C-alpha cells in the first residue's frame, strides 16, 4: 500500500509540475504539444518494442485486440442513438467523436508501465491497434455521415491517415513479428530501454501542460452525458471480463485502458467536421483529472 501511494503521489507531482510550468510561464502549452509528439513518435514506440521482447501472441492478446473494437463500436452506437438521439446532427457527431476513442499510448500506458509487469503493455498495445482503427478511421467516418457534411468515405484516404500513425505502425510490426515467431533481438534492450523508461515521465508531464480546468457552464450538460456514456460502456465490458476466467493481468490492463480519457486528437477531429469544439475541449480537459482519480483509487484498491 505504501509503495502504491508513493508512486501515485509521484505521478500527481509530475502532472502538477507540467501544469504549473505553463501557469508560471516556464514553458508554453505549445511546448507541451511538441513534447507530446516526442512521446507519440519516440518514447511510446520504444516502450511497445520493449514489451514485445518478452511477449508472444496469445489468445488473451487477441481478446484485448477485440475489446478495442467492441468498446468503440458500443460507444458510437450508444452516443448516437441513446444519449444524444434528440440532439441536432452536429451535436451527435461531436458526441460520437468524444466517446469513440481511448488515450492509451500517452495516458493509460504510463500508468500500467509503472504499476504492472511489462507483459501488461502487450495487452494495451493490442487494444490500441483496434482503438486507433476505430478512433482515427471508422469513428470520424460515421460522425461525418451524421453531420451530413457531404464528404464521402474513401478507403485510400482512410488507410493513408491510419498508417501515418507511428505507434500503430510499430504495434502492427511487433505483432507481425510475434505472429511469425521472429524474436526481437535482446541486444536492442540497452539501446531503447532508457528511451522507453522516459515515456512515463514525459507523458505525465505533457498531460500536465495540457490540463485546462476552465469550465464553461453552458456545456456542462453535454459533457456529463458524454462522461456517463463512456463510463457505462466501459463498466459493462469490465463487468463481463471480471466474470470470465481470462488472465487477471489482462483484466486489470484492459480496465485501465477503458477508463482512459479520449484521445488528444478529439478536438481536432471535431473541428474537421465543422462542429463547435467547446464541448470536446471541455471533455478533453476534465477527463484527465477524472481518470487520474479513478486510476489512483484502482491502484490503492488493488494494492
């Protein structure tokens, strides 16, 4: 318990350091975004490679991959046809994008990296493959059709955007090597190990720089409905997992994933549809402290 609390306080300290670094003018919010690009394109891929050095594909990893599709599909359907069914098309499309994504790489993964064995990262990596496909491709296409912007869905454009995602490319490459029983050379460990270890600090610091607690009261109702949708879908899947006999480590890792905030690209995707981004921005900001509180409670409960 004491170790968990100390690690938890360490995470909070890193996030607050990033937050106050921006408030005190030591760095800008744009600097934090540049740091995020380092996390996504350098430290996160190295972390994934490190996790696959000691992991081989298994049925549990396939289940994790499948759950990414299930969560995002349910979140899209529930947000569109249940919680926002009476809203205008633009609001429904915006809500769909806010519900249809999980920030696995730069949020859930650093927590798992610090509290769970390295094998847990493999489960997150597989879930994030399907999460990327849904949040960067299928979700925006569905939201675009709801918003009736007259844009047609094209496979070429879909795959072009999808495979420009560096973490997804690394996930797929590592999974393919594992499927072909080709081991990643352990000689890489001394080279990429220190870079992978930096992922947790850089990701948490970056999250702190992007934290914005300004609340627009006119958007509160929509934000609450989005939070309810996300957590109900996540709770449904987690409840199912915990009555199965799957690997306990997989259950914990997936629970961490499903309670993560939406991806940082949500606001950009909402803007690309021509929709109002105020709700999406507020969801992105408030979901960070909410998810942190849930994670810390989970870690203490599991200690």
